[in-house]
C-alpha cells in the first residue's frame, strides 16, 4: 500500500478504494482501471464485446481484463468461460476484476484455467497502486 502506513491506515485505504469503486459508473471505473495499468507501464487497449474489456501488454506479456461486471451480485463460471475463450484465441492470460468474490463453482474453474481473480481487497490493492 504505502510504505509507513499502519495496519489501520492500510485497511482504511483499501476500504476507501472499494467504496469509491462501488459508487462509480462504468465509464469512470473503466477509466480508473485503464489509468492504473497505464501508470504501471502497460499498453492499455479498450476492447468491444462480452469476453474482455481491455487488452494490456507489457514486456511481451499480454493479458485480457474482464471488469464490466465489477458490481454484479454474482460472478459465475459463464463470464469466466467467455474470458478464457478470448484468451485462448489471442494467446493471452486472463484477469477477472470484481468487487465481490466469484461463485463457489467459478473459483476452481478459474484456478484450473489459469485465470487470475482480483476481488475485494485484491481489487482494492490493484486500484491504489
């Protein structure tokens, strides 16, 4: 988080990032995600379609990000299947971002397919870097 933060400060920053993300509309949230990755040195390309929202590239590595459903109450296997199929087509890794966790069935599916899940505190950590 920030070097020198106390545990309480770090938790407060994570909570604030999640609260901010939950209050955003898609346009603002997607701009924030794109900005975060660009600041980390990624080339960020917006994508159209259901499977992924961004292609990010850095040092020869390509990933597809799916984050349009970041506020959804449930995150099941179907969204992950779409992302995985797009990743296979493009030779990319997959990253799924959400405020809440994926379903009980989706977690092992993501692990088996090598998809990275960033939800809750993991999403907040990504957003405040």
